[in-house]
C-alpha cells in the first residue's frame, strides 16, 4: 500500500491485483496489519478484498495452495520441452557471448536417432515444443529439417522456435520455416549499423547489419505470421542505442515483429560494461519516463509458475547428445547432467536444478511481498548465489529494487491507455 501525488494504491501479489482506493479505505486498511483479523460493515469493500485475495481465511492454507500448484507443474509430464543445439559452432565472434569459444562440433546421425528414441521414451508426453539453439543453428539447417520431420511423425502435437543471429536466413531457409512448424524466431540486433557491426561481426571481423536487416525484411514479406522478436542486448557501451533500433524497425511497419531490450550478463565476472541490477532497473524506468515504453516483466504476470528447467521433461541437448538443464550451461563440460541415452553423469547438479534452491523453502522469499508472482527468480542464478558466485539481489526481479515506482509507473500507463 502506498500513496503518490494524492493517489492511494493497493497491490496484492497473491492475485496480482492492483487497485486505486479512496483515502478513507486506504487508512482503514493501513490500520490493519498482516495476519490480523479484518472486519468492516462495508459489504462491497469486503467482497472486493476477498476477490483480490487480500483477505483470506488462512495464510498458511493460501501459501500451501500456491506451492501445490507450482509443484504440480514441476511434475507435469504431459509436455516435453527440448532446446536442441545441432551445433555449437558459430559464424559470429561476438565478444560478450556467454558460450565463449565455440566448439565446431556438428550433430551426427547417431545423435539424431538418439534424440528420437529419447522422445519416444517420454510415454506420458502429449506435445513437444522445440527451440533450435546453438552456436548458430542455421549452420546445421539440414539437421534441423531431418530431425523435425522425424519428430513430426511421432504423433505428438509439435511446435518450434529458433534463436538465430539471422545472417543465414536466406530465401531457401525462410521458405521452409512453416513446414518445420517454426512459429517464433529471435534475432539479435545490438544497435544501428555502426554500433551493431562493432559488437556482432563475422569471424574475421566482417560486418553483419545490412545482411541481417535484409533477411528480416524478407522474413516479414514471405512469412508475416511467424512472430519475430528482435532482441537488443544492452550494456553501458550501447545503452543509448535501443531507442534508435526500436524506431528503425517500427518505421518499417512489420506485421508481426517486436523489438525488446535485454541485458548482457556478466557470467564470467570480467565484463566491466555489464549492468548491475540497479542499472537495469534505471534503464527500464527511463525508457518508460522518456518514451512511454513498458516491456515484459515491468509488471508481474499472474502465472504461479517458474522456470521450466524445474521439470524433468525439460532438457537442453548438445550436438554430442549430452544433456544440460539450462541454456547458460551449454558447452561447459562440468555442467552436463547426462545424455539422451539415459546416462546420468552429474546427479547432484541435476537434483539441484529440479529440487534445490527452492524459493518456497527460503524464508526470505516466503516473507517477500513479491512471492509468488516473481516465480522465485532464475533457478540458475539461485544456484550461483548459493555457491556465492553472484549477489542475491541479482536473483530477484528488477521490480524488487523499487516496488512502488514500478507500480506507480504501471498505474500511469493504465490511466494513459484509458
């Protein structure tokens, strides 16, 4: 509960409800502390508070309901989510890439057949969702085609997406995307031509901006119903360029393309340009204040879920058939948890991802105003924090740094839209 500029606001993270109150109602509620019995003769107010789940019969029961809902999703084996890396090789040499040196290994027929057998063993699965990842997945496009056709023939509901640098999205590739059930694509553009070409260049230093933009134009022309997310990786060296990239693509009036900011992560601890949490927060707030832009995660979503890597039916598969639990681990030998043939090589790490670093067992999380809508933060960062390789604050959503400011700006957005 807080007041800004004579406006009285009330937020509840159990239901993700957000309401404007009268001054009288605000102070009526402010006099009642959490856990105390609340009563009022105003039946409409009491009904609204119950509907918002701000007033409940039993705090413990409500917490257990949420935990139960999250646990059922963790053990739901009706879907199978695979991130498949047909190669870790890449035609780019981006200096900030978390994968570092790219091993130029390509998937073999044996591994391809092993993936199909792996899927067949998931007998409870009714649908499968694949993300093609790398390296640069389009370097192994024929492997993508071959694997897709085999998975489509298994009788499961099938859909796919791709994360690509966009350089190899030529007409031949684009013409096959719909047949491959690829419904979404992410492409990174880190600035307009000069800045982008400093950060995302071919091996040998050759520029890539013009070619990528030409390919996005062609993609929009030939398959306008495929959703494309243009990701702009932000750090201290290009923070002012996001709005220029946004305007550049916005003026093209694409049918189904969004431009969104992301942040270069300092996973190795040696990137002095990477933002910390406060700088990320400030960047997003300034985007709103200066340009009226509100992006994903600025306001929580009501989902009572968490990162899918908590589920045993979620796997990241490398080109040798090795299995990781998280994209951040790809290519790191000590982060391999097993393989597609059934071997478990790092049971401790596997169990940490599946059942460790649990926000519902963490007293600081359980007492935090943002649980459950925060989903407990990133499991990978939670594990890193437990190992003291990152600050706890980096685990929490940016909103945690200043809940009131986030809510206030969201309130202004809603008012403006009305």
